[in-house]
C-alpha cells in the first residue's frame, strides 16, 4: 500500500474556551453579543462581524473531523477574533496553544497571537516563538484601523524578521468605512468587504516598499489573497505608477495565498496557481467556521495540475514555510525540566542529572561549544548558556 501523503491546512480556526464562553468581556461598547445554541454572534450597527461555531473552542472535535478527511496538521488562527485581542488576552491564547501543542504533538501548527502596537508586543512575540516554540505569527489585515504597510508596524516587523518566521494574515472584521457603505446587507461585509481589504493590503505592502525594507518578511494571505491573483495584471504598476515591468512578480515568492473557503472552483485554483506560482497556493479550509473540510481537500485534488504541484499545495510548501530556522528552539527552565518524567531514569538519578536529558524527547544531551545539544538528530533541541534559566 502506498504511503499516505501529508496534508496540512494553513487556514484553520480555534479560540480558547474562556473567550468563547465570555466574549462580552472583550467587545467594544458599540457592539452586541447574541448567544445561540451552536454559536455566538458579534454585531455592530446591525452588521454581523463574527459568528464562530461552538466547535471553534473544541479541539478534540476538530481533530476527529481532521482524521475523518485525512488532514494531518492545522495552523491555528483565531481569525476575526484577533480584532478584540489585547495583550492580556493574547497571552492566554498563546498559553492555551502551547498546551494544545503539548497535548497533540505534530497535529497543530501554533501561531503567535500578539497585538502588534502594544508596548509589550516584542516581548510576547519572543516568548511565543522562542520560549514556546511557535512556528509563525497571526495577524489581521487591519490593526486598530491601520493598514499592514503602516510605519507604525515597522518595529513589529523588525521583531518578526529577526525571528525569521512567517505571518498568516486573516481579514479584519469590517472595512473601516462610514455607513452606509453598501455592504451592510446580504453578508457583503464578510464576502466582499474582506476580499477587498486583503487585496488592498497585499498591493500596498509591495508598492509602499515595506517588503523591500524587510526582505525576510513572508506572508500567507487568506481567501486566495482576496482578488489579487485575478487583478494583479489589471493593476499594472508599470503603466499607472511607472514601476518596472513585472513589478509584482519580484515579490511573489514571499506572498502566499490559501484556498479557503472551499467555495472556489478547481479552475479558479488552477488560475491562481498559474498567476501566483506553483509554490504559492496552499490548502486552506476556514474550518470549522465553514464546515466543509473534506471539500477543501478535494478541491486541491481535483484541480487540473500535476501531482507534484498538488503535493506542494497540500504539504511540501507548508512544511518548508513553517520550518523552524536554525537557532530558534524552545527555551525550557530547570523547573520545567524537573517536572517532566523521564522513564529511563529513576527519580533520584533524574534529580541529580536533570541537565543530561532533552526536555523535549528525553534523549541524551551533548555538551558542545557552550550549548547542550540533543543527540536525537530528529529533535534539534539545544540550550545555550545565555538562554539557560536556573
């Protein structure tokens, strides 16, 4: 029997149970929460902004759904909820993600959730990436009303660049336009407004020079990047803005898009692969907000593309995208090490020689150039002198 190919969902939603049960503690004064049997809804001026189903806060149920359709890993992003997350809420999100990562190893890809403009943003980002071993950063298209190319975000981008991790961008809840903006009805705030918002942000990141200033930044944008894949050539900055020919193409290796939600046709997926590049289109489901996880996987499989291109969308590109840069591994304190059981050693031996064993996999640690390095070639854990927390 041939070995099953890895399948990774880069657009998957989750939120802590504490937040799901009490969203009223986080919303703004001009908003209301409506609780229903299977979800809650946040509304402002009659416009629905957020409506997560109950499964969003139930990871075990999500894993069962993933198992049924063959999804191996999922990158967890709180999505629109990030609009309401302050630094205190962010710390709780990151703590709960770390717990899930320990409970379900190799099943989730934890993303650092941090309000970028908070004075402690850099500190919390480093705690999540370096301390907890997270593999990327969650952001929304607007932060307190500002766009992603704003200079106010440069300190945060510098911190992300130094850690060399990707950013997964979800649309914000609503375009900050005065009502009536024409999208109040028919669910257009979500279906059209968010696509417009994403398209604007991708385009401005390129035209503003933000990607030139931070050459290590790389992004995955939700929902096929809005309409960017379809409008890229229409915008034609070489004509309208006197840029070089193929201006957008020089950035395309750093802009990825996901295929959520699974409403696209296979032909549209093929078109996006052709315009964005065969390495740039990744499987996304929008699950469990959109309960069509199987359709999301099948959409890639049914696209008219080579088997290798499909593997890139399902797994090869995400694996490379989330590969942890050399030198960034979880920092573990002596107390954490002492609290973890080592079945190969007695408690007495462990107490005396706690520093000799990897806190991640239990293998022997080797002393090498002022670092303890795990002897397991598949683990890669190390602890330097400067990082060692007694």
